[in-house]
C-alpha cells in the first residue's frame, strides 16, 4: 500500500468496476470477484490508484444489486467473503485501494430489517417510513424514480411504506437514531475488514421532511425532490457518520448526490465540516435531457456543458473538491453521447478524456471507458435488462403516449444498459467476458474495440488514458493548480488553464468534426511551452489550428 497522506485522493484516479459485466471466471454468464482478481495486472498497467466496486452484497437483484438484503455478505453470484479478501490483498499488494458501494438510503424488501419492521418488531418498527393511507390511496402524491407511485400498501401491516425507487427498495428512516447507528456499524465493519472508503449511493436522499408533504405535480405524480432531497438534517447525518466511522482513518468518501448545487457541495466537501471528501453531482450529465426527462434527449450544447463544468471548478476551488466523471453504471457511454462513435471514435474519446483529466478534482474511469467502448445500439426491448428502462417502455408505449420507434430510439441512446454490456476483453466469442451465456448481450463491435487490441496498439484510447493518469502523478499543477477558463464563447473549443507554483498548464480540445482556429494571446503560457500530451499524431504548437477532435496540453514555466 502507498504511504497514507491526508489528501492522497487529490492526485489519484479511481476505476469503477460493475462486477456483473467485468469478467466472469466460472462460465455462468455473470462477472464475479475472482474475475476481477484475474484482471488486476491490467488495472495496474492502466495506472489507476483506486478500484470502486459496485455492489456485490446479497440481493434479490431487482435493481442490479442496489437492493441490498445483507450488508456484510457477498452474493454467491460474485463469490465469497474470502474472494473479497483476496481482491483486497491483490489490490493492496499492487499499491491500489478498494472502495465499496454503501447503499443506505434504502434496503431490499428482503432485508431482515424490513421483515422485522413489516412484522411490527418493537426494535425495528420505525426503521422505515410507514404511514396510513389518505382518502383511499397513498399517504401523499409522490412518484418514484422508476415510474409509478412512491408508496406500496402492505396487507400484513395495514399501512403504506415509502420507496423512492422500486417497491422492492423501501427507504430507511434516518430520523430514527437506531437506523443511523446500524449504518455506522456497517461502515465500520467493512473498514475493519480492510476497505479503503465508500461511494455512498443517493446519500442526499437520507434526510426527508418528516411531514412527508405533497410535492408539485409533474405529470401523473408529485415530485418528491423538494421534500426528500438535500433535506433539513443532511449535514448533521453526514457529519455524524464521518465522526463515527471515518475520523482518524485513511479513507476516501464520495457521496452520490442528484440535485446537489455548487453551494451545497462547497459545504459537504469543505474539510473543516468533516462530511465528505467529494460528491458526484449530476448537472453536466443532465444537460442533454429534454422537458420529458432523460428519455427525451437533446443534442449536446457545448456552451452549456462548459459553463456547468467551469462553474463547478470555480465554485469548489479552495473550499472543497470535485469528482470528475463522464461515465458510470447509470450513464450511457460518453463517446456515443457527447462524441462521435463512428469515424472519430478514437479521436473524440481521447479529446473528451483530456478535457476532463486535466481539471481540478479526482477523475473516475468507468470500465471500458479507457477502451472507447460505445453504446450498444440495441433496438429490441427484449435485449434490455435495466428496471428503469423496462418500466419507462411499459409506461410510455403501453399507454400509447409514445410510439414504439420513438421510444426505442431514446432508450437506445440513454438507457443505463449501455454502460452494463460486458467488458470487451478480446475479439473472440462473448468478447472474452465469459465462456457461458452472458447475462446481457455483448456489443457486436467488440471484434475491433477490445482490451487485447488496445493494449497492443500504442495509439489506442487505452494508452492515451495511461498517459493522462501518469501525468497527474508527474505534474503537481494537474492535481493542485488553480483553474481559469478560456474561450468561453467559442462554439467548438473547450480551453482552460491551470496554474501552480510558477507553472501554467494550457488545455485545448476541439469538440467538433471541423478544424478550429485557436485565437489565444501568445503569452497565455509563456514562450516555448512544452507539449505534454496530444491525442493525434504530429501535434502542432500552441496557436496552430486544432484538427477535428484534436486535444493538446501544453506546459509553460
């Protein structure tokens, strides 16, 4: 393991593994922990510092493992606790850390806590939000994230329970101190076993207005966000968790926070407040959502994307810390979403990566992103597995609100399953992911987009990511430098500088398929700046035009 430091994660890069789709070791079609262990040398070659493991806990698998039925076990589909120990040791031996997913806004309805609560157990009775109905229906008008009402009636208890997601994911009642103590125990249990931190799922949902009032109507249901997101006791709850489980320990904590703003994130990530190291915000990945939400997509507007990311860079400077990401298990593939996954797949994947990795913050790489993996472009609803996608299709097509072709075009572009197709290891059968039948179909382009080919090709997306990751460790200006935007009105170029300790980093990226002139003062980085990295052969000097999807990084002293 590396020597601990107070903020080691500021110069680190995190790699997210979605275990079901990473590598299957036993031929059952589902990725597993032994499969991850097989690929640790690959991760070491890439150069990442931290592995974030998406949920591997026992689960009925209604929401791909985010419905946890046992917080201190491993689902047999993934292996055993002993396998997890081997993974931990293998990472630590290679100088990498292991971060777990902490899913504690809700549990599975199969969790023993919920069974006891449903039965009226005195100790667990108020572990969840139970309410009597109102006027023959649910206690309030809230709709759930996954379509339908946010309440389900339980015959045995004679009351409704709250679930902001699926009915199989009842929300924990964090107002109850016993719930918070139980969550603290879970975190401490994994830390004692050797985990190096947590990504906390929708953690800003844990504080809700106890009155649970109606929300403003959005379509068929009321919107819960005003009363159940960034709630009144959120800072208190996060500080309590930090003080109980994290203070004095060398860990990384990142909170997933849909709907969080810059001002709120400044408080959450300011070290003096002792809440979180960083947050995952969603502003930049919601910009292509239309009035009808994510399945009503709009083309990327570079000006809006740049304004959003620049605002976060400025807003958290000296007050907290940014997480930097394009992809994760809930987002479509960035090269298909914001780039060009056809003619300019390699160029756009590397230009987009360069734009992000040179910013201030901790970069997150989602499995396959470093290969330039694309959306799967599936056109049959039978090929999808994602609960959100299937519910959306049923709701809009089944009701006749949207025709099949329109619905499937939006789903093909935005479904979470685009991120969940198997990791493309080889050009062979099932992309080298499994010897069995994969739980979800393999992207047909694995014959040309795969890790084996990328590692062998010095000009691949993989090796560009390797260089970006290495540069963050070699140059303090990348990890520590102050951010300053440039060319904020340019319709094609994303440009900025970073400054630290007498050095200035200039980042230029052409986000288009046309050549773009670079109109900068010659003294932006001083005379004869060094070219640190370019994503195309024969990169030019600072003021040379940028070719389609070209990115260059220059260092001036």
